[in-house]
C-alpha cells in the first residue's frame, strides 16, 4: 500500500517517489489496518486485538508505528541536514525488514 507524494522539488532537487505505510497507525490507515486485522482474525479464530498485538510483536521495537515517526524521517530528508544523502531507501519500519 504505497502512497505517492507529490511535491515540487526544491533547490536541492529532493524527490520522494512514495511512502509505504506498512504497520503505521494513522487515521486513514488505521481503518484499513483494522479491516485487515478483522479479516485475519476471522480466518484464524482470534480477536482483532490479538492480530494487532501479533503484528506489533513481529517488529523488534514491539509496537506499531505512528505518523509522527514517519513525518520526522520525511522532514529530515527535506532538511539541509540530509543534503548529502542521495539515491537511498530509508526504512522507518521499527526494524521489521531484516535484509537479504
């Protein structure tokens, strides 16, 4: 579930192609995450809360993300402090991606 980010590149020519929300609790995403949890709960014979707890336990930080954490990464990338960062994939996923 990737959401394109449309913004005009600034002087530093920053281009953000998309943001994959993953396990982030935000107003629109929470409804979709809750729906996914309900579907999985019905299939597994568990409660939605048990499914959300299981998803949170899969991350090394043992919780779901929040929008401020994603916004902080975006703000850093758009700042002068990240002016030397080019062509990178920045993961703000609570450590769930373990690499190849």
